[in-house]
C-alpha cells in the first residue's frame, strides 16, 4: 500500500499514490509514462535521470518518490511547449551537435536548465561544474558545452552600433 501525495509535474497539479520503495525515476517512467527521463546506472553516477525538483537538478534514480510531496518537478517533457516548439536549450543541442546517440541528452539539458535558471550568465566553468554529474560516452563535451553556452546570456556577444553621418560637401 502507498501514500497519496500531491505535487506539481511540468506545470500540472498531480495527486498520485506512491509506494514507499519507489524512486522518483520509477514514478515518472513506470507509473506516469514519462519516458524522456532515462535510467542509466541506477546509482546516481551518470546523470541520465536528472530532473529538476524545486529548481534544483537531482538524480531521480536516488530521489525517494514520497519526497516530491508538495514540490515542483520538471522533466524533459515539461520543456517543450504544447505546440511542439523546442525549449532554447533543446534547439541549441540540435543546432550545435550536442546530441549523438541522445541517451544522456535529457539529463544534460535538465542540468543545464537548472544552472541557467539560477545563473543566466553562466560561464564555461560554471557549465562544466553543473555537468560534472552527467556522463556522455559518445562525444567529447565540446559540443554539449557549446550548446549550453549559446543559450547562456553571458555568451551572447554585444553588438554596438555606432551612429554616423555621411556629410557630403557641396562644391
């Protein structure tokens, strides 16, 4: 027998019965059918299962399901708008080659989102630190970091427009 809990999932209020031994990952994938969050290692080492709980990136494979009571949970499915428009991070990963096989991508994007929500002007060093718990076996991390940097407000180059006036002299 489980316990009935309420929480917000991807902007929607939920009430579900959760068994004591369930992890948040189990609840999301097996009970709620949200398959975007991946199970990699099951021990918090790979980051494939990263979701955001109350603004913080967490390994859902280690997070007790009952602990989400009265919390706000965001999964990779919660980033895409209802009309199918990709979140800027998702779009950037596609455009910058931050995706290889794609297995680690949801966790990478959720870690990056938590960082950029907290620090919109994240530096490359902050990005690397935020991704320290996420493993990608397909790529070096260059394209992944570039994908995140292109969304970070701190990486946008400022363009200064200099006004000028062409004064032609009448002779």
